[in-house]
C-alpha cells in the first residue's frame, strides 16, 4: 500500500506523560522534556515560539537493549551556574558560563531488563546543550556498540538552512549551500538555520571525544536525525558504560550575529587539562605554501622544490623584518616525490630532504627571533604517523619549535590504519578511530609542549578549552581553493564562514593574498602553466585585510609570497599591525552569507580592530563604534575599498586614510562588490 | 594544505600491466580489464567510444586482508553462450541469452597472505554484467565481513543522469530527478544515463541474494562507487568463502528504448529453481484499496471499515462480471486499529476482523471463479511476520488462494527484528537482513504454491527467473501518491518509469484510475475531508489505459472503485480486453521522461496491444506497425485523447474508434498534454 499520508497515521494512544521544563537565565529559551507514549522527547521554544518541535531522544546498541521505547522519566535534578573563566588565548579573555541545568533520567523496564539513561540539559541565554550519560549498570555490561543515536532536531521543512553536505568525498571542504531544510539530505554541523519567523539557530556539538562525529540526516522533511559516523566494519561508536556523549548544541538568536556572540560550545567543554600552555603563543606567520598551490614551487624535491635552505632563509628574513613570529615550511621532509595521495606510508617525519638544512635553519631562525612551524603531512595514514609520532615531535622540539601543522589529505573515507594482523582498514576522517587519533596526537604534543594546527581535521567542537595546545585547524574551504579550485571560493564565502564554520572555532583560512591576478604573471614551471584565470581570490584587496578581523585564528597566516607583499607595503601595514589574540570579540552586524562586521580588541595592545566585508553585492554600512572606550579618542587607520573598487574588474582600488573617532561616532563606509574594510583604532594617549 | 589539484597528484609509477579485452557478440561493446599499478580496473567502450572510464574493482573485509592493492592478473578463462530459455510468464515467452564471457582471476601476494578473487564478465549485445567470485582459500577462513565493495562506475561528470536518491527515508518512492552525474550525491539503481555523445546507459544489479543492495555513491564527480547497504550494527555484508556477489550490470544502447529491449538482468539470474509454477498465473485484479487511499474507507475496523463481508462480495461480483481473476482485500486482519506504523508487532496474519467472513467469502469467490488476494501488511516488523509466516501462508492456502500481497510500510531504516536476547534491531529495507527475509518469505510461499506481490520491497533484480512465484512488486512511486502525495506523480512520471524503475522488472503500479477529479465528490467520512484538489492522477483518461501496456506487471490491477468504472464502461472495455501476460514486448520509441510507445503481444490471444503516453508536452507521434504479422489485417480498437483533451482541464475527452490496419501501416496519433493512446489489434480471421 506504500507509505500512507501522515495524517491518516497519527493514532497515538493516550498516555500519562511527565513533562519537565528548563528555562534559560533570561527566561527566553525553554526546553520541554517528556516521556510521552514511552518515548523520550524534547522541544525548544524561544520567546514563546517553538523553534524545535518535539524531537526524539535515545540510542540503540548492537548487543544490548537500547533506549527507544517504554521509556519513563524516573528522576530529575536541577542546578544553576554563573561563573567566569579565563582563556589562555582566544576570541575573548574572559568567558561567562551562565546556565540553568536539568538532568532527566529515563528508565525503561519493559522490552528488556531494567536500565536507565540520563540526558543532561543546559540552557544558556544563547541556546541549549544536552548530552547522554550512561552509568555502569547490570544490563549494560561489557563492550557497548552504539548503532544509532536517535536524537532528532525537528527544525521544520520550511526553515532556511545553510550547510555543507556531509556524505561527500572532500570532507568539510565544500561551498556552503542554502536550501529549505526539507530539501537537505545530509549536512555537517555547524549548520545554520533561519526559521520562517526569523529566529536564527545553529546546530553543532561540543566536546567530541571518545565518540564519532555527528552530522544531520534528513529523517522526514525538516526533521533531522543525529547521524554518527560509523566504523568501516562496525558500529558507529565502540564504548562501554559508564560513558557520556558529546553535547548536542542548539544556538538560538534573534539576530544572525547573536550566533557568533555565543560561547555555548566552549562552555560545554571541560576546563583546561594541560595547565600552563604559555608555549602555545598566538601569532602571525608566513610560509612556503602558497607558492606550491600556484605551481611556482613543488613539495617534491625536484629543481622547483620550495623547502630549500635558501628559500627558507628568505622567508625567515622577511618574517623577522616585518614582525611575524613563525615561518611554516611544507615539503621539508622525505615522502613527497612519489604518489603520496592515499599512500601516506611514504612520509618520514624525521628525515629532511638533503637541500633542507634543518639544524642550520633552526639556529638561523632562532637568531632572528622567528620559530619554524614544522609540517607533518600524513595523507591520512594514521598508522604511519602514529608509529613516528614521538620521534617526529621530538625532532620538532629538538630544533626549538613549538608548533606543528599537520595535514590529512585524502578522500573522506580513506584514513588508513593497519591492525596487528597487518590488515588495512579505511575509516572516515570524522570517525571514532580518527577522533581517537587526533587525541593521541594532541596529548603527545602537549607532553612535549607543542601546539598544533590541524589541516583536513575533524571539525572543531571547542576542545581548545580543555587542550589549549590545539590552537587552530582547517575544516572548511580554505584559501588554496582560490589557487586551483573548481570553482574558487565565491564572493559570499567569507561572509558565510562567519555564521557557519567559524561557530565551531578558529579556522586557519590562510588569508592575505595580495596578488589578485596571478594569471597575469608568466608561469615559473614550464610543466605547469597557469591555470584558469578564474582561479584567484574573488575579493578586493581591502577585503583580504578585513578577513584578519572577521576570521579568527590564533595562528594567523599572511599567506602570499614575500615579493607580493613588498609590492604593496601600504596595505601590508594592516597585516603587520593586526593582532591574533583578543581581549574581546563582538559581532556587530551582518546577515548569513551576505555580510559581516566584527570588532575585536587586541589582548596585548588593547587597540581595537574592525573588519567588515560583503558578498557580491556592494553595500553601504554604518556601524556604531560604541565598543570603543567611552570618552576616549582613537586614531582610526582605515583601509577601505576605493570608489571604483570591484573584486573582478578593479580589486586593488584601496583608500588608506586616518580619522579621529570616539565611541559615540558611527562609522559609515562603502563596501564594493566582494569588498571590505579593515580599521585599526589606536587610543590617543 | 587541503586537497590539492588532481593534476598535481598524478605521479603513477610505471608498471607492467596486463590487459584483457572482452567484446560483445556483435563486437560493439568492449570491456577492458587491467591490473595497472597493482589495482584491478575495468573500462567499457561502445562503438569504439569509452562509456565507462577505467574504474576500480575490489573489496575490503573487516577481519581479513581484502582486495585493493598489489593485485595482478594471474589467470583468465573465456566462454561463449547462445541459448534460448522460456519464461512461465513474463514480458516475453522466449529469452535469448547470447553472450561472451571472460573470468579474470586477480591474485595478491603483497600486503598480506596469498589470496585471489575472480571477476566474471559477460558481454551481451545490450550491455555487460560482472560479479565477484571468491573461492575457499587458506587466507579467507571463517566469517567474512565485507566493509566496502570498491567497484566504481566512472560515467563522467557531464553525463545526464535520471535517478532517485538512495539515502532517504521513503525507500525507493521518490519522483525521479535529472542532473549531470557530477552533481548527484547518491542514487538507487537502476539509474539511467545519457552520455554527452548520446549513448544511453543503465546501471543496476542482477541476482541480489545473500548480499546487500547496491546504490551509487559519488566518489569524485562523475565517478560512482558501489555503496552496499550496511547492517545496523555491523558491516555491509556478512558472508564466508566461497561466495559470489550479485552481478553488476551496465546496459548500453544507442537509443533510449534499447535499454528496455534488453534481457541482461534476467539472463544473469539462475534458471527456475521451483519447477512447475502454474499456480502463479498472471492476471488482472481489483481490490479494496483505493477507497482507503482517498479516505472513503479505512483499514481500521471502525464504521468505515473497507474489508467487510458485504463490500468484498460487491467486489467479487464486479470482478466476476468483468472477467477479473483476483480481488485484493486490505484491512481484513487484526492490527489496524492502533498505531501500527513502526509498530508492526500488532498485526495478526491469521485472525480476521469479525466483520470479515473469511471462509464464507472464499467459498463465494470460488463459486464465481475469482480468487482472493490476501494482504499481509508487516509494517516491516520482520520478526512478527517470520513468526507467523507459516500459519499465515497456511491460512491463505486453506481458503483456496494462490496470492499474497505483502507490505513493508515503514521508514527506510526501520525494518525491525528481535534477536534471541530480545534486543530490537533496526535494519534498512534493502539491507542483507531484509534480502534474507524476502528469500525466507518467497521460499515459504513456494513450498505452499503461493505467488507473491511485494510492496515496499527491495528493488527487483530479476529473481523472478529463479523464483517465478515472486510475480510482482512495488519499488517506485505508485498510484497512491495521486491520492495523497505531496506532490502527486508528475505528468512525466509514467514516461520516466519505463526507462528507469521498470528496467528492474515488473511494477505493481496499480493503474486505471478513472475518477480524475475525486475532489468534486463530497467526502464520505466526516473526519476526513477531501484533500488538496491537486491530489489526482495528472493524466488524461486515455493515458490511464495506455499504462496497461507501458507498465508491465503480471498481476495488473484495475485500481479504481467499481462504481467509477461503471460510469465509463466504454473506456473500461480496454482494461477488460488487455492481457497481463505476453508472448513478446517491444519498446518502439520514446525518450527518457518524455514519452514511450510499447507494443506487446498477448500470450494467450496472440492479439497485439499498443500503449503510448507523453509527459506535460502534447505530441504527435507516428509509429510503424511492423510488429504485426506481415500480410495480415487487424481490427485496431483505438482509445485516444480527444481533440480537446488535457490532463488538467479536460482529462475525460477520449475518442474510441476502430480501424483496419496492417503491419505495413504507420499509426499516427495525437497525444494530449499528459495524454496517451491504447490500442488493441485483433487479427482478422
């Protein structure tokens, strides 16, 4: 008879349901938890309007009775918190954790032996989080294999959704899409939503450890189920009781920027487990990197090898001269000369190429006050990296570096590990095996006081709070797509990132490309002609500067070649001046994928910086400067699009000017098509 | 460094590769098999042009070394076949199986112990098939868990693709989509393709037993990997050596109708394993079914219960009067009164409702020469059905019936089974557990000489050859979506089905709705007002008749209410006359999703029938009648769209006329917007 109409089906038996409600400190958000008809559900309202319709909770196991039916609320506990904690580095120094808590225990005695599970909810003024907590109990002995988490997010089919697809080969590196939620098959988190009455939501998770990553899978139109990434041969999660799941987070705001001005994800992570992480200093760096992406140089050790002693010295000199603390060098180690893609066991993390004098360069860098950032490309061969991990990190330390940039270039399901029988297993980059791998690396790095910047990572879930040596990562479409992507990042990309990927945490986007017409230069390598002229950053020069404020990374790259910066030292001054660590960050205004304006106060200088950027549409914006200290004057150094600027036809048209302003002023500025503005506010003494 | 450009990556080491080639009997199709760089690949060309670019072969196991790298061709064997076999019923009585065969054995001795796998290719004039064969061998002892089949289908990203999405809740019941293959995430098979130079392809599988269903998952743009459906808690397939996989089939044709005129899928199934299946007689039936979908009646046993003794008698009388061999009755058995969706353990397959006199009705039906088709809705609760299977089928036989229509209404991943510890497991409707379930049912039915019509089934893969009691099934969007679907089936639907879903096998579409404006009638049930006026078949009346020829099912329903047929006995005459079993079937002409013209010769009467139908576009078609016996005259009884017919504004405008024709004639006819034509050709003695 085929699926019948839903209307004809709803014949729910009346049941004596218990209902518990949790509200946010300001009372605007309410979570309602029920055990209606033997099923655990939650729903969320905002200002009295439902934003998450009743949605299931529960999980299923392979060899044990799970939590799905016959569930009844058997206990609950409430708590409240209002504390403030300090970050060693971050988007803001002080983070307030104010929330109300409700822990609901569901017991089930029918359909198998007695057992119970607790769902702990926390309601903040900017959203909610909840997680599952399973205690040790007689019915849940031994290894537990989670085959399905039943958590649903019923956002409504007409809710607008911004997302990247999750069931794709290129991991998280997709152009963001927008669609009615009812038409989205599968999506990574964070996914961002706007309900039909204009409330903004973002769904994500916090503290992803000892579990697999969650994506959103359309169950019925507008109702997503948590889809945990499975092991290649087995269940979705291998665990045992007691365990807790990661937190499922739903940020809620009446303006889009409210999603950015929320610390839920950090607050739901555990406190710093590492103690003093003063070695993990935020800073700016340059590197031998973009030259390979534009085919001037190679990772491989042929005559175009980028990572040579001479070239690295040139970068060290440039860094020292212009105040950069780090120099990244990719292609320094053996393994790049063959077919390394999907073949990561070729890489050595201890053997430099002969033309790279690692010891000499370390000394040279130290003498100039610069640190080398050591690159470890694993090509997602976990076993090869895990075997060499200690020796590789020891070498980093031996040459006096505190930083490693890792890479996991491979297709989404191709992270390789080899078991003790020698059998190769291929896992997803966001599977539990990979989550475990990343923690192994982070902990080994922490033991050696090394900070990590992970590329092709699992998405950030706020673990930098607990492990502050995990400073930055990739996890979205970065600048390199502008070198060779098909298509390159569209003009909306940076305005999209702020409201989506960046809700997860820092993103090493590697901004600051000044050569906006690379095709006009002759090719360096005869075997590699310049590619498509469309392959360039689709922004104005001023917008490149703006991204240093809108995109947060405590390790912030100036990604272009030194010679390209030397041609435009006037604009480069902003990159030299801008900080990478913040006392405060405020999202001022914007709209998802259209435009964003951020203000940040430098942690060291206490100077303020402002960045605003727009998509393809030119835009006149007026921003209140009320974030500035009242009554104080500031010299505003402004880098804005010139009157004829346009990302495609005239990207270099920039006006650099200085004005004196106060917090009472409004700052009105024109943003060109895919343009932007960057401002440094220097307090007048 | 993020994913880098593919161009920069291809540094394949030169290797001494072996190449084997297999061609079709007519020489137009060539399969090339290689072991290039330790990888097993195949490629397919048609008329000298590549239609499948080199694509990987192989599979990975959980606990054993798999077949992926270090593979070398270690042996091969060739064969050829040209035989003709007879179907007990079918689209054609005689099927020719003419093919060339190449079995290639790949051995691997690096990366684990010595082991080998054979890939058997068959090349027909209309496409190719291949399967994996694993022999018992020392390195592959014990249970084998397949975690990935590495088979790729590299069709090219610009190839046009018609498909339904596979990672969705509603199983196979989606409106077909069309997109460049490079933009398709996941797709069911059969999927249909048109390459940029106009060659048509269809990818599917044959003989799906002891395995899980294959869908197509985009690996890189235009390159799909076989995606086997996984067990909820485990791998994709649980097996042990020796085993063979289902056949992967690629149909190839230079015209779209060439895909239909191909018997590859049947030919790649094993011969009839059941012997005499004369009990499985093709025929036409009516039933108590549409009345529930349009909310006149209910499955539940309230005052609007459809399956009452009196109502069933009325249907039996109508069937007997008009020559229908079967009457389907849904809602006869206990279980429909509560919340049965996702709760299938409520169903009894032996207990009729008190208002349904099963014994009396059986006798009454027998006295009228009509058979009751017994309905078993399982709501995908496998354990509940398996427990009652023998008793349920025994009852069918006891009342003198030979037919069961099963139903598996549930969400895609919600097929329930309960293990011996009482733990509930939820599997996909096309997982190995479900494949096994269907075989259990088919075999139990065969033991009792019962024929099956499975709704919400796994897709057909030609198993009707081996188990000819598995007569029909659903597996695509059926007529009921026109009662309540959002949206209903579009005007292109029937012209799409012929080139897509119907390539798999018979489809119990349940055609023949004559009441094309159900909303103009007052509602029968006060609690159920008529729904959206858009909920109606979006066709003309003549197109409803045409579907009896274009859509093949050996059990073909006249789905509307008797009283609706009684209003239009002139058009109904075609449904009375048309056969459901065929001596021959010929797809004459058409284009995917636009229009189709089919001719079929009745197996009993030897009369020919022609059906042609179109999508939203009106169309003037001219069809050569060369399928008719040369030199013979036929009375052509024509049911065509009237001059003012239009599916939306004037669906009932039909012209019924008779002409005398011969095989030398062309038949020119106008098809209205979503219109059609049906013709019966009666040989003049």
